[in-house]
C-alpha cells in the first residue's frame, strides 16, 4: 500500500509543495474565472440595457412604433445593431408583437415565443431590466427598456438589445488558458523550491530522514534514562534543554519539577555551566559542592561550526564513587593478603620439604613449631586487641605482606582497638591504615631497613593509630604538601594518591593526621579519629 512515509524527504517535500501549489492556484483560478464570468455578464447586460434605453428615447423610434412602421424600424435596428456591435435589436409594440427583428420571418409574432419572457416589467410597469436567456439566435444577455409616447406617459412598445454569450466564453477561455500556464509554472516553481529546501533542511539534520530522527530521539531518551549519572544540557541562552531522572534524583529536586526551558541559574544558582558557555573551556572531573551535595562534575561545550551552542554537564555523587573505590581497595587488599599468605607458606613448605629430604627432621619440626608459634601469637594478639574481623584481617594481610618482602611488621602488644563506633565505616578505616602501612613498608624497603611498627589505642575520645617506618624520611619542604593529590617522594608514575585518599577519608570522619620524624630517620604518622564523629559547624 502506497504511503508518503515510504518516500524520501526530498520527494515528499516536492510532492507536498507541488500539490499545495496546484490546490491554491486551482482554487484561485476557479474563483477568478467565476468572478470574471459574472463581471462580464453584468457589464454586457448593463451595456445592452444602456443601448436599449438610448434607442427607446429616440423620437423617430417613438413615432415609428406609434405608427407601427415596421419597414423603417427594421432598417434602423439593423444599423443600430451594427453600430453598437450588438447581436440583435428587436422592437415590439405594447402587446409584445415584433415590429423589428433581424429575421423578416419573425415579424408580427409575439416576442415571448423566442425566449419565453412576457416582458411584463417593461410593458406593464415601465421598468427597464436585464435578462439572460437562450433564444432563436442562441444564448444572449439582453437589455430591455420600455418605449413611452411623446408625453412620456404611456408605454407604447419595448426595445430588446442582445449581446451573445459566446463572446464572454471566448474571453474566459483565453483567461483559462493563461491560468493553466500559471498553474504549471507554480507547480514547477514549487517543486524546485521543495528540492532546494529539502536539501538545505537535510544538511541541517545531517542527512537523516524524519523517521530516523524520531527513532534517534526515542533512543536518546532511553539512553539518558538508563545512565546512572545525572545529565543536564543548556542551549546558548542558558536555558535547560535536556535532563534525565538521575539528574533530578542526584540534585534532590522535586520529581514534578519542570526543567525544560527554564534558565539554569534559576534551578541551580551555584552552577558553573554559564562559565563554560562564555569561555568554551571544558571542565573535567571537578570536585564541587552543589545543592549541599559533593559531586564529581564534567562540563563540556557543544560546538557547531566553531560556535558554542550549548553546554552538557554530567555529574555523580562523590560518595558513590568513593564507595566503589573503597570496595575495590578492600578487594585489592584481600587479594594481596591471600597472595602474600600463599607465597609465604609456599616458601615455608618448600623449606620444610627440603629439610625432610635431607634427613634434618629435627630442624623441620623446629621450623614448623617456630612458624606455628609466631603465627599463633600474632593471631592471638589480633583476636584480643582487635575484635573487628575486617580491621584484624587487614593487619594480618599486611603482616604477611611484610614477611614476603623480607620485612617485619611489629604490632605493639599493648595495642587495643576494641571500641570502634558503629558509625565509622570499616572499609574507610581499612583504607586509611592499609595505605599508611603500605607506604611505611615501601619506604623501609627502599632504605634497606627491616622494621615497621604499628601501635593503636582506643582509650579516651579518639581512635589513635601510629605507624613508624625506617625509611629515609620526608624532606621538610615537602611535609606541608605531601597529602596533596599527585605529590610523592617516589619515582615513576602512578604514585601520590594514597596519602591524598587518607586525608580525604579523615576529613570525612572528622579526624586528623600528624607527620613527624623518628629516631631512625624515618617517619611517624599519627592518626586521630574522634569516636563521636565529625563536628558540624553551623
């Protein structure tokens, strides 16, 4: 079945514009021809009436009618018809009997036989009038006027002057042919206009068909709603054009809020989208506070032909990203723990197997006992001092990691970490301690020393952790900025993030961290985490 949708946009636009031109010119033409025909009929009728009234006022005509002089009238009417380009001039007496007619055979016969008109307005009431009729000479427009006597008191006859309608039809035919030419030209011009407009329009919509644009629009809406990040876009005037449900949820706006068309500064007064709109400089991974929420924001300008036509912003709550990062860090730490333990016990098993093969059974048993005693002592310490399994597991993993590196992680036997408040996330605590121990192990190993010390206490109002290394220390000029992102004393890429993460987590928990040198030229990091949680200043 034929459908316009099956045609290309250019073809559709040409057909639609062409048909519109045909319809418009056709309607205008029909109206114009009808109006022209009516006007010509009216003008010819008025001319016929004027000629009839003029002839009726000629004294010679009045006398000839009064005397019934048909011969005179016959000759006169033929001359008058020729002079006025009329088809005929007919004169009748007061009874409507012909006194003059182009055909001699019709003289003396009633005029109504010709057109069925009894001429009552003129003969009975003395009023001139116009009549359109088909008579013996064909279709004509007739002007009829009464003939009064010399005193202009009584009607003594009637004059009928006729112009043939074939003249009107010839004129209308000429106009009709002109109209056909106009219609054809209008159709051709409309087709060319449609072709040009469709080409220009398709260029503006990247050569897509309307149905493709509709599908892309639906896919775009579905894509926006499927993204967990909030999306807001503004046009060149700063008015919101696009947003998704995640944006409303992330910003804590009312679900029924109508955002489309509203200025971004009315909805988000603290937004920096207008800065990007003015400068065109993109903003990537910005850590901002908006609507009392900590967000990670990206803002990118929309360019068209080198001009900034809008800005698109994507954002997500920072705590969600931090939670993912913490989970990944925790998984990584668990993996390191298992890998360290596997590596360590693999080495011990190989050593024990070697001693047995050499027949050194006593030494093998002593090594087994020593290892068991050392490991059991550490486990016993962690069970008593750190009942929390997540924190204890982290420390056990770091202990095994140190042994794998040939180092010794010494945990103060007087340590106590039994009263960890429930509101302190364990994964954040593990991230803080784990990063500090990792840094201490790397610094000690780099300085060719062996010992890293950890002590902790939960006495008082704070949880306190101390980590000491035997590294080469941190230069004094770097101590004030060591917690900045990307700042590190290590060589190579991929460093400078651990201490920055530690400081961010402590800020969230309301804690602090102190750095000071040790007697071994190493560094001591002391962490204080309030049990009561962060202090909120109004």
